[in-house]
């Protein structure tokens, strides 16, 4: 007999990591971001592969939505942009500032 556990928990928030308010990457370099989901039943899960990632300025920093690379940022040119993670089911989002250094 298999036990099946179901939950009616809903996603309350997403926190993008690293654990700082700002990520830094150098032009031509990449860094992996994380996305942690906080649910209504007080559980937390890594949801980086489940969210959709977007950059406010892909000319400065790109972010991957490719399987196996989701959440990977790459510096394109020096500047500032924001990267957002959005859960496609609930539309819950979080944004992190990214500074690209020369």
C-alpha cells in the first residue's frame, strides 16, 4: 500500500537568493540564482526550476529559462538591472537587483 500525502497549501511568497538584496556579476561571467517558495502551511521549497525568470534589461544581464540552467544570470555589459522570478500558476513574484561589473 502506498501512502499519498496531499496538501492544500498555497504559495505565499518567493525569495530570490543569494541571501542579499543585490547580486553582482562581472561582464561575461555567470551566477546561479535560487528561488525559495514559502507556503501557507509554513513549508519552504526550492522552486527555481518552476518559476519563470525575466530580466528588466537583457542588454545588461540575461537570465536563463532553459531546463538545467533556470535562474542563471550572465553579465552582458556593465550596468544595473532587475531579475524577477514569477510563479506561473499564482503570479507570485520576487525581484532582485543585479549589478554587472566591468
